[in-house]
């Protein structure tokens, strides 16, 4: 089936083409833009569902196109890529809705939505990449197209944020490029292979491979915001809320985390990684990140910065799960990719609602905000609870698997990390919930925009509630066959198959 | 039918919560929520032992009913129903009644869910729901002291959750099963059972108010509105016991160390709580300390069970009995606080109220012919099974606890005695009936137990020796109480000896605050600012100089003589490189 | 003082470097083989088919005619460049230039002009078999033009800009056309048949002479012959 | 004969080098230009000596003649004051 | 040393002088002259070396090349002078800003 | 249409069109665009011939080398011709609008009309250069190229442009004479100027060495390799925008092409390892120095011009990298492809810069604040071209850097690996300096209306430079044809 083979490409195009058309439409064609966005998002979900169906039945979806001899641009749908692409597709839809509400009446919307859509295709591309080169291509496209979104407001802070963002990510990209070229010059084409590409045919110098692994992790670690490569993330929180929500909670950081998982499992292979002894290093790095991120989050008064540090901490769970290297931990890490996305996007949506509707940016100004915006804060609360890992929220499932995995792999020290992180999660998230619900407002809000019947614009309200419900649903229905958890297990079963 | 009941008892409150979200529906949800525990009551009475598999839910769930569950469900649901009815009236004029109902329903859902959950994940889910939702009940009136109580409660709840989470993960990892069914046997052979037991005991011990993890309780329970206090003290703290029963490998293996530890903790709770409680002047705080002390007795039972796996069946029955008894009696007392403080017009009513209060109070102390009496007897059997020297220690201790409990309830009665209180509101039937029913339940339970043969042999327990054994501490203590009551000089003694509510929390808070103060006096931002500034200076200096150097070089390169020289030198160099 | 010394030092240093280069090149020259015929033999061998007896002309217009074509383009380019840089100042064109005509110069030109034209024609014609050719002839004609300009003999007023452009480019056009015309005979570009080569070369050279003359003159006049007077008002003063 | 020619060659080359150097070293630009033209004429001799009459002709006409004329006219042009001084309208670079 | 080498060496020296002049001379006109000297040096080398043929007829190919070269040189000179004039018109300077002063 | 007509058409059609455009000024622009279209057609046809027949020769005048002059086309030259055709087409299109603006015509209309013949002759010269097999003919074409380039720079008419043009002229002419002297030496040793024949006979004697040095130095000067780049920034920055595009995009590539040819085809047996390393190190220095200077510039076009200095450095890495047999194939391909992709990106960048300068009426980067809102297309074009300059995927430059990196890694020359990566980072800094400025918020004066062609042409060209990364297989396949024997053909 020809169409089948092109499905991965269609997924990428379903947001790329609307993005390009949006640029051409210009600023004023608001309805056309909205329709395009939705059509794109829905098409993407449709194509992704088709692939999900197919991959479950072991259909192969692959597009391969030689760039130069022996270097292919290749898209490939495997269970892991579909996990990420599904997440992107669904959250894109949510965020599109949100962004339409959020950016009402602000300038440069065509630019915003154009780049936004291209970003989504880039992350879809990252998800569907079949080799490291393709991954790198989309990774860099993602970097570039995110930049205009980060500096969207054009204020000095935005420009500064953008500068820092670029400084980190472009350097990361360069390191990645180096690593990929190096690896390729040693072992030839680098297609992602379940169980690891290098697992069998390794005769090179161990130290060389360790270096390459380090470089790869450093390259991905920039986007995954591994400490000390995390500096860009809090700074780029100056972006509009939908950007922070989708890109910095989901697409960009996840791209990094996704890359780390790919490298460990599909390039090096767990076996080989443990032989090299690099997994412990990764686990330690991830643990430090988790602790450090949480610790910093506690001291932030700016809501989005607090969430940003929380992201730094939470995304490293994925790396941690990968590094612990056992079926359970990996399941936890992989499923956290989805879960963290859902929870964090909820939090960001809510934070954006507060900023947009009430002009509230600081944690210290949140007293009683839930009386004014109960639904938003309900979503926030669910997200926050999930982050802490309370059942029956998504975070619980992730932590459950990570914890079990750590024990299974005989690395009980990881559980200490998780405990510390959980406590700090509670310390930096619960007070927000507490002051929003249980304190009385200090006075009138800085910029209270009245949106009529609802507490805020309807488009701003639906997405967080949607993602919050998903946060609960993915955990409550974790054992159903369509749940992320089951999909993660499916992925892991393939990675660990003999 | 039972399946349906299992599901509906949990889902009904949740469903009501969902509907509550729509503001227009809140009024009738409020009315309806009172009856939400009914399915659970039906289930407890009529249901079969059943387990419902819900493989799609969470990580694969199993809900259902077993003997333990039935007992717990019985008293829990009853308490919720009573408290619900009571609350309708009690909070009639409270502007935040909607909010109360929300948390009430959520807590109830959690509480009922915990009981029907037969797998760890569901158990944790409902336990969490219950724990966090009850925060809303505790902080209902938004007074600073309530908020403080809530904060401390929340901190401990989170810590407890973490312990339980890790315990659960360890259990699953060790046994490979998520279900309680057959867990004990598998856990008994696990090398990590000590760690697990520790985590479980700490996690649930917090809920049970075991010393030294108890300090949230005297703050939290009094802070909640009276009906909420009733369920908190009556039903919710019992889930700690339920959890311990569910998780630990009772009957399969002896975990001696923890058993001893827990017995000591239990003794400490039983005695210390009374001593501290005696100095309180808020009747609800006194009741809270009483709960701690009563739970101390339960903890003694748990400790014993850890030592003596062979007697588990008996101990379990005793513990269940004790839990049920305490639930009903304590709830009756809490509701009684509201009743006693209400405006009572008719003297007959006053009499009834006074009698009811005294009966319920003494039942706690083990007054013969009440459920407390049966519970104490059962407990005596339990402590006999403990290893020496604990068996003898405990045996001699039990009457003392009865005596002390009597002192404490005496203090309570003194504080709550209706004639002395300023009336808050009128006593309505909606308040009086639940209270009355629960108070009567103290007797009813005893009778019921006798007839059902739970207290075996029925008449043995009523033998004069037994009666005396049950009565003498009460009489002794009662006399002391009356003495104090009568003499005004002695009456002031407890006030002078007053220990702040939450005892341990005071030094803890002080330590925490001190740390915080010390931390904030270290001017971290100032230091980092100065570093930043210095760094900026260096950067500026380097940039400026680098710019000058770069300009110079570029200008130099643009000088044609330099350029020519470079061309020439390049040529010469290339030639040289080729030749050499 | 130190600055001066620095400059001097730089000059000396650079001089040394140049000296090194010159030495190396000198060595290279000395190291060359003493006798080397290059392509002389090949040229002589094919000379009779080249349409020109003068080997230089043969190389220039036949063997390496393509170079010559491009070379004329280079010349044209120089004119184009000069035109691109020229500043049109027709407004400044006042009459006071007229006063400075030197009668002696005019007389000299009257005598020399026909001679130069004849010389040019001769050079052109003789180029086929002896030294001479379009470049030399064109240069002679251009010199005449320069003289005319210097004498301010306003012969250009009848030359429109348009026809000037045609004159400037005609040699290239003809060269290209001839080259393409050879292709109709199933030959390569600029591949003259031995029989017609002579006439082709002559045609090209004739036209080239005119063009080159005009181009060189135009270069002297900053790209535009019609501008000549204005530009050389000052030069005249100097030369005289 | 050969010696004579040899001497001639040497003198010719020497004068060429001397003229070239003088062209660059003379302080006066006009003098330098004239020297350059003379250099071109002498060069024509050298071409002739090297059996390159075509080039000799071309050098006389173009190398010395036209180039000289160009240089002279250029020299004359730049000896005059410029007609516009620094009136650079569109030069925004700086 | 033969005539050929003599002239060739003379060409080399002219080339050197020309290059030196292009770089060192300040005035643009002189630079242009120096450029021409440099070119003449190259041409001289070419023609001199072309005379190494065994017979008395020199190799005509370099001759043709030199003719081409002369034309190129004059074109370049003309263009340089046109630039110089225009520059002088605009600024009245005869050298370039960064020359050695 | 036959091969003969195609290859001749590539050289002669622009020449003829140039003449026509000179005579009939009114239709010059249309003529140029039509020629440009025709050229693209020719160029692709030529590539087609090369792909199907291998390297081809065409004997002008029927004599054949060594007596006559041959045209020669192989993959490399065909690719260069295509590059010229596409960039030229874009420049032609852009210029129709650019020179229609009165401001760019200055007060002298007639001067502007000269642009078209200059442009077309330049084109012809480029094609002639890329298709020539004769090193003396290369000299003539180089001169043709240089003179037209100088005239194009002077076209701007500003003092700075005139100074720059003069300096360029002096340097480029000296460079040509160096080259010519080298050619003279080679001819006097081997009696031929056909590079294939030369390549077959080349020794490594003293005169050969001198010739190699002379030729290399001449071409290095023309290609503006650090530290001989001093003439470039001013010349490229002060020319009219389309001319800058041509100069940076194409003209530099011509001299580099000649050097590449010489190095691998004419001097293949010379032991140039040490010199190659020297050139590589200079290239690395160029990358760093050019980038650093670009970062420091205050003027947009100067920034782009210094970027050229930097990017030229990448090309020269090939001379060092290719000396290792294992790396030579990648290095050679990388350099060749880099020059193509850089041509597209740089031309686009210069044209976009020209549009921006026109729109704001200022050449300063600081005056671009907030222009993204008013000139989104142009800014986007600049940014895309910047991506091409940075060598981020999927641009053509990325693939080139990929190849170069591969080469540097497999040859173990770590130093170059580091420099290549560093160059990308530095490029990112200077590109995003501009882009970030254009995003800056705040009130700004309304900009002038930029004609549509001046907005979209750079964008299309920039997109092409990105697209080069996607369609690279064909060009690389083309490059294989007639690739020098000196490089190992195993990638």
C-alpha cells in the first residue's frame, strides 16, 4: 500500500502545510487561519490514529529518501515514535484552541501560528525519525522555528530569553552533529533499531563510544534540560503561554528526552550501554537534575518560572527511567513522556489563563484566585496533584513504574531521589493550590478581563480542562489497551525482546 | 446485585461530586448527599463476600467485600450517614455549606473506596483521595488555627503517602501481585518484609495517630466542623488500621522487632495522650486525644499480632470489634459536643442529653454492658497472646488505661456539660436523632455482639468478675473526676497544666521556623548579585579590550603594506613548504 | 619619528620579501630547459590552413580565436565600466572651451590624419602575413581619435549615442556571427574552412579595427566619445 | 656582433629596470607618467629585440601611446579640484 | 646566460618592482602604473621564453597571449582611471583610506 | 538541441544578450530575464548531457588542445553552471525591481542601464570560466569576470564603493598577473595550457613549484582567503545589492573553482600536503576571524560580507582534508557542494539585506528594530538564508558540513572538526543578531514599500538553498562524473 508508506510523511505535512499557508494568508484572514489550524490538527490526529492501528498490527510505515550516498532521510513509525507523535497531535489540538483564545487581538498572529504549526511538524518529525540524521534535521528545525515563538513579544526580556535559548540549543545541535557524524564514521548508517544498533557489531574502542555517548547525551540533554544544560528553559518562559505550554512543556524538552531514550535503546542498546558503564552516569545526571530542578522551583515566585524548573526536574524522570535500564523503569520513563506532557501542559494552560485573564504572574499574588477562576484552578490542582504523584493522577503511574523499576534493577538509591523529588514537588506545588483555594483574595486583580459568561474566554478554558481530564483518565484507565501505559509496555516489550 | 452495590457505593459520591460542579445543581446535591452512604450500608448488611475484577481500571483493580471490609463498611457508612444528617442541620446557616458538601462527598468516596478496594493501587487512590479531601473538612472554617492544623495535617499526609507509595511498590516488587488476596503468605517469605512493615506502619501510623506521629490529630480533628470531626475520628482514622491489616503479613510470619516497637508506641499513645488530653480545655481536643489514646490500644493489638502470628484470627476479630466500638462511641461523643452546645429548651431533653453523653463517654472507658466493655474483654485476650514480658505488662496496663480513659472522658464531660455552655443554636431533630442513634448503638452493638456470639461465650463476659474488672477503673476514676468537679481549686488545675494542642508540634514548628529564619538571614541574593556584577565588569572589560584588539588587527590587515607583506610571505611560505 | 621609521621598516621588509620572490622566480627561470619549442611546431604545421601567413595572427584569430573574442569583450567591458562611472553633465556644457583651440595642433593633425589612416589600413592588411593586425591598426586609429579630441575637433557631434554603441559592439557582433556562421557548415564554433579562413579573418579584423579604435577612444573619453570635449578640456592644457 | 648585442641587451634591460624604478620613485606624478611612457617606448625596442614585432607595434600604440595618454588625462583630471565635494547623498554607511 | 634568460630575468625584476609599487605606492595613479609594470614584466618573461625555439622563429602562441594580455592591461588601466576620476570628483583624494601613510 | 549548441549557448547567449542590452537599453531588463530563463534551461540540459555521456569536450575552432582551446564539462563544472544559472536568474529578477527604484539609479539613469550588459557579460564570463579547459583562457575569463565585477561595484557610485572598487581592481589585477606568470611558467615548461594535458605531464621541479605558488597565491587573493580578505568586505558591502549577491555568491566561487581544478587536476602528483595543511589552517582562521568580525559589524551588508570571509574558509578546508585518502572523497564533495549552497544562501542574504536597507532607508542593524512585523517576507528570507549560512539541517550547507565533518573525523584532523562546529555557532550568532533585532518590539517608523519581487526573490533563493539539502543526491551524482582521479572514490 503506497499510502501506508507515506503516512509518516502525511503526519509531518499535516501541520507543515497549514503552517506555510498561514504565512501566506497574512494577518487579517482570521477565520481561514483558524479553520486551517483545526483541519491540520484533526488531519494529524486522523493520520496518527491510522498509524496506531497499523503499527499495532505490525504494519510497517516507512519513507526513505537518500540525501547523499548512504545517508538517508527516513521516517519510520514504530510504537515509540507513535507514542510521542500521538501526544504531539493531541496536545497540538488543545494548544491550538488555547492559542486562538490567548492571542485574540494581539499582533503578528500569522507569524505565530505559522511557526507554531511548523514546530509541531518538527516534533512529529522528531518522533517519526528513523535514524539519527533525520532526527537531527527535525531537531534543528524545531530549534529554529521555536525561536520566533520565544521572542514573539519582542520585549528585551523576550529577546534575551530567545538569545539564551538559541545559545544553548544551537550549541547542543552542534555537539549532536559532531556525535552523529563521528558515530556514523565509525559504524556506518545509524538507523534506530529496537534493541540497539551497536549491540552486535561493536569492535571499536570502548572509550570512543563512551565519548560519543556523552556527546549525544549532551546534545539531547540541552533540550531535555539536564543540569547544567538547563539554563535556557526558565529564561524562555517569557514566551506566550501556549508556547510555553506546548513547546517547553512538551515538544522541545520532550524532543530531548525522546532523543535520550532513542540513543540508549535504539542506538546503543541497553546491553551495550551497561557494558560501557554509561547508564549510571546518565542516571546520576538525571537524578541531580531532578533534585536541583525541584529545589530551584521551590524558590521561584514567578509562576511560570516555577513551572519551568518543575519541568526541568520532571523531564529527567524520563532520562532516569531510561538510565535505570529495566523493563519496568523504562516503561515508567516512557509513559512519563506522555504523562508529564499532559500534566505540565495543564499547569501551563492554567498559568496562562491567570496571566491573561487576571494579570497574575506571581505565586504570591495567587491568594484566592480559585474563587474567581475555579475551573482553571481545578485543572491546575489536578495537574499539580499529578505532578506530586498522587493517585489516581498520571504522575502516580509514572512514579509507580519508576520506583518499581529502580527496585527491580537493584538501584534503591533512586528511590531516595524520587522521594526527595516528590516531597519537593509537594512543597512547590501545594502552596499554590492552597493559596488559590483556601485563602481570601487580597484585593482586585491587576487586569481583570471580563469574558462574560465564563470565568475566562471559553477557548482558554476548554484545553486545560481537557488535558486535566486526560491526566486523570490515563491513570484511571491505565490498564485499558489504549492507554499510554499499555503502549509503553508494548514499546518496552519490543525493546527487551530476546 | 453485590457487584452493583460495590460499584455504586463508591461511585455514587463521586457522581454527586461531578454534578456538584455545576453550580445550579448544588442545592439538591446537598440534600441528596446525605443519603449517599446508603448503598454502602446496604452492601455491608446484605452483600455477599465478593470481589469485582476491574482490569481496565488503574493498574488492574479488584474491589469487593470480605469480613474485614464488611465490619469497616458497616460502621463507616453508618457514621457517614449519621454525620451527614447531622451536618444538614448543623451547618444550615453556614455560607460555605456547598464547599463542605463537596469535601464531605469526596472524603466519603475515599473512605468507602478504601474499604472496598482489594488491590493496592485502588487502596492508595482512595486513601489519597480521603486524606486530601479531608483537608477541606479540617480547614472548613478558614480560621487561622484551622489553616495551621490543615497545613500540619497535609505535611504529614504527604509524608504518609510517600511511605505508603514506596511500601506498595516494594510489596508489588517482592510479591509480584497487586492484590491483597494471598498477599501475606508471599510477603512472609520476602527478605524485605521488615522494610515494608516499617514503611506501612509509619504510613498508616500517621493516620492512626500513633505517637510520635500523632501531633496533627489534636489540631485537625477539633478544627473541623463537628460532624466532620465525628467521621474523622470515628471512621477515617480507622482506615489506618484497615491498611495495616490489608498490607502486613499477619498470621504468616512474626516480625518481632516491629511488634515490640509498635507495642511501645501503643502504650505511649494510650498513656501520654490521656495525660496531655487532661490538660486541654476544648472538649473536641480532649476527644481527639482520647482518640489517640484509644488508637494506642489498637496499636498494642497490632504489635501483639506482629509478635504472635498464630493468634491472628482472634486478634483480628478483637481489633475489628474495638475499631467498630470506638467508631460509634467516638462519633457519638463528637456529635454530642454539638448537641450539648445546642440550645435545649425542655428539661427532659436535657436529661436525655446528659445521660447520653455520659453513657457514650463511659463506653469508651469500657463500661460494662456497652460495646466498650466487650472490646476491652476482647483486647485482654489479645494481650494474653503476646510474648513475655509484654503479656504481663500489658495485662496490668489495660485496667490503668480504662481508668485513665475515664479520667479523660470525665474531663470531656466537664468541659461539655450542657448547663455550663453558651448555646450556639437550637437542637433540631436532625441533630438529635443521629446522635441518639449512635449513642444507642453503644448498647446495641454490645447486645448484637452477644447474640451473634461474637463475644464468646456470651454470658461469660457478663460474669461478675468480668463486670467488676470492667467497672472498678471507671468507678475509681469517676470518683476522682467528681472530686475535681466539685472542688473549684482543683478545677483550675488542668488549665494551669495546659499543654498546647498538638504537643510535639510546638517544638517542631519552632525548629522549623528557626531554620527558616537562619536561612533567610543568609543574604543569598545579595551575594549572587555582587557576583553577577563582578562578572559583568569582567565581561565588559574583556569585551571592550577584545573589540579594540580586533579592530586593530582588521585595520592592520586592511593596510596595504601589511596585505602585500602577507601575500609575499604566504607565497614564500608555500614555496618553502613545498621545497622542504 | 618612530612612526616614520616603522613605515620605512615596513617598506624594507616588504622589499625583502619581494626580493625573495624575485630570487625564487629567477632561479625558476634559470632552471627552465634551455630549448623548448612550445607549440611553435604545431602552429607552423597548421599555418597553411589557418588563413593567415603571420603565425601570430593565425594564433590570435584562428587557433585561439576564442581568447580574442573574449578579449574584445574585455575591452568592451572596460568601456561599459567607464560609462557606468561617467557623470553626465550636459548642463555644464558652456562655450568658453572653444577659445583654446591651438591652430598649430590643427595643422599637424591635418597632415598626420590621412597618414595614420593609411598606416592603420596597412597594418590591418599586412596583419595576415606579417606583423600587424587589428589591435595595432585599431590603436593607430584610436591615437588619431585622441589627437582629434585633444585638438577639440568636434567630429563626434554627428555620432549619436546609439550609433556609438553599435560601433563599440560591432566587432563582437561580427566575431560572434562569423563564429556561428561556421557552424552552419557542420563545423565547430569558429572553425573556419581553410578556403574561407583568410576572408573570415580579414572581415573580423576589419570590423575589429573600427571597433577597437572606437573602444580605445571611448576609454580615453571616459566611455563616451560624445563626452570627449568636456573631459579633456583640462588634459589639453597639460599636454600643451 | 654578439658582444655588441649582448651589451645592448644588458643596457636595454638595465634601462628598463631603471625606468621602472624611477617611475615609481619619482616624487612628481607628471614626471613619473612621462617616464612610464618612455618605459613603454623602450619596451617596444625590447619586444623587437625578442623577435616580437607584433607586440612591439602593439606596445608602441597601446602600451606606451594609449596608456600614456590615458594616464596623462587621468593625471590632469585629478589635478583639478573636484566639482563636488563630499556631497554624497546616499552614502549611509557610517 | 643567454639573451632569453637575461630578458626573462629582467621581466622577473620588473614584475617584482611592479608588485612592490602596487603595494607601497600611495598614489593610485602610481599604483596603476606599477600594475602595468608588473604586467609588462610577465609579458616580457613570456616572450623571452617563447624565443627558446630552436629556429629563429619564436613560438607565436605566447605572442598572441601577450597581445591579449596587453589589451586586458589597457582595459584595466582605463577602468582604474575612470574609477579614479570619479572618486576624485567625489572626494578629491588620490589614495585609499588604509594605505600606508 | 545539441550538446554543442548548449555549451556554446551558455557562453555566447549571455554575451550576445549583453551586447543587445547595451545597444537597446529599453528592453534590457526583459532581455536579461529571458536570457536567464534560457540559461537555466541550458544549464540543466548540459547537466543532462554530462550525466548520460560523462565528461565532454568541445573543440573551439576545431583544432583541439594543445593548439586550440577546448571547452570541457564534467560534473563539477556542470554543477557550477547550474548554480550560476539559478542564482543569476534570481539576481536578474531581483534587479528588475531593484534598479527600477529611482534611488538606486542615483541621478544618472544611463549608468544604471549599464547594469544589465555588465551583468550579462559577467554571466557569460562565469560560464566561460566554468567550461574552460585551457588555463590561459581561464586567465582571460577571470579578467572578464573581474572587470565586470569591478564595474558593478562602482555602479553604486558612492565614495566607499569607488574606493572599494579601486582596491579590488588593484588586488585582483595583481592576482591575475600572479596567475598569469604561473601559467607562463607552466607553458614554458610543458608547451601546453590545456589542464588535462598539463596534469598528465606535471613534474614537481623548481619552475613547477614556482608556478604552483604563483597560481595559488593569485587565486587565494581573488578568493579572499584570510588573511588576504582585506579587500572583500568593503567591496561586497558597498556594491548595489544584486551586485553584492553576484560577487559573494558567484564571482568568488569562480576563482575557487579554478583553484580546485588546478589542485586536483593539474597538480595531482605534486606533494602538496604541507601547503594543503597551510591552506586548511588559513581556512579555519578565516572561519573564526570572519565570523567574529561579522558578529561585530554595525552595518547589515558588512555583516553579510564578513560572513562571506568566514564561509570561504570552509572551502579551503578541502585542501588539507583531501590529502588523506580516506577523507578525500568526502572533503572534495563537501567543498564543491558547499560552494554551491553558499552561493544560494549568500545571494539570498545579500538580496534580502538590500531589500531591508531599502525598506528602512538605513544600513544599520540597529535600525532594523521591529522590522519583522512590517517586512515579514524579507526578514524570513534573510533568516532562511541565515540557516543556509549556519549550515543547519536540512540546508545544503548542512550536508556539505556533514561531508566535511566526516572527512575531518575520518582523517583524524580534529582541529577542523572543532572549527567547523565553532563556525556554525558563530554564524548563528551573527545571523540571529539581525533576526533578533528585527523581532524587537516597539514603535518604529513605517518602512518604505518594498516591491514584491524584491521581497520574494530572496525568499525563493533562500528556500532553494535549504532545498539543496533535500535534493543533494542528484548534484552529488553529477559531481562524480569526471571527478579528479586524485581522490578516492569510496565515500
